[in-house]
C-alpha cells in the first residue's frame, strides 16, 4: 500500500515534510536517508520512474546560540579510562574490537573508512595506512564498499609504533580465526582487515554496540562515570587531542581527510578545554600583568 501511495507524492509534500523533520527531529538526516531508500526501492520495482527527493532543496538546520558547545568527545583522561576498560572487557576474546578502537582513536578515520580497510592497505615498513574506500548502506540496507566521501578523503596517513604492533598481532589472530572458519586469508584477494565471521563486511552498527558495551562496563564498576559518546565522537576525540598535542590545523586536516581547514576551525578547534585555557594563559604570561 505504501509503495502504491508513492505515485501521488509531490515535490511540495516532500519539501514540507523535510522542513518539518529538520525542526523537530535530532536524527533528521537519518530519517531523510531512509525516506530516500523507499523511493529508490519504488524505482527498482518500476512503481515510479523519478525520485522526488532528487528535486527538492534540503533545508539547512539552524542552530541556536548554545548548540556550538560540543560534548561528543573525550579528554585524554577519559580516553585512557576507556582503553583500560576495553582491555579488561575484550582482550581475552575480542581482539578485533581492541584493534579497531586502537586504529580509530589514533588515526581519527571515519567509521566507514575503518570497516573498508584491507590488509594490503597497511605498509608496516613505512608505517602508513592507505585510505581509498569507505563502507555505506546499499538499497537493501546492507553494507557496500563505495568511493570515499570527497577527493581529499583519499589519503595515506601515518601509524604510530604501538598501533602497528596491535595491528600485527591482530592479523596473526585474524589468520587463526578465519582458518578455523574455513578461510585462508593469505590467498584471499583484497582481504578485509576487520571482516565478520563470513569474511564479509562487518555491520555498520557493530562498532557502536561494542563502544556502548565498554562504556556500560566501566560505569558499572566505577563511581566516576564515563561520558557516553558515539563512534563519530571517537573522530572528534582524535582531532581534539591531535590539536592539543601540538599538531597544526593543516596537519590535522590532512590526517582526517577534510577538504579544507574550515571544518577543523569551526567544529573541532574549541572542543578541547585545555587548548582554550592554554591560549588565554599563554597570553597572560606574555603580557605579564
């Protein structure tokens, strides 16, 4: 019935609905995404022949004065608490989660980029990681490998010593696990670095489930509570700590794959309270009165 009703949906109706959703729903972009999938499925079934979503102007979400305060990130101390709990929770039976979080936090890469990684993207001699693909949702909501978000998303980034060590350990463990499941990753072309048990793309929701599980475990066992963030908050955290550790805005831009520095300046620079305090304290010390 719903697909038949698609025949009479007009551009005006969609524009009106999108404007309403953008004002009322915090998950507006996700709702728009799923609505778009419905129309794509209708085209596939030849119920309609044009996607009305392609004809509308997506409303810009206006933020109130207080919205610029971002909380979806961790400080260095909070990140340390997470990794301690991660080791206690997963080190004995889920090395995949341990390795994925290590790479995510210490590179700042997007979740889709992380899931699309293959073993041959790593150059252990040069200690680099090549990012040239990402994972997104297909029409049937299954994960598929696609081209990156932007041209600047295609990049080669550096890996620290400990991350390389964790990845080497994980690949050895992966080889054992997949062999027991009937797969020889040494002969598999474009072998995924973080596959599921069918040696296919891992679910896009898996990493967030692991993240929330570790946060819950920490909060259950400690009086001080670990703030709840989502997977994108890992990217925010990485960016914030890169800046706090002294990296230039341009260097962080290249590491994260942004097309320019404006997003770093507008979205990330003020994340770190320590950086803000250092700035004003340095000024006070300089003028000395």
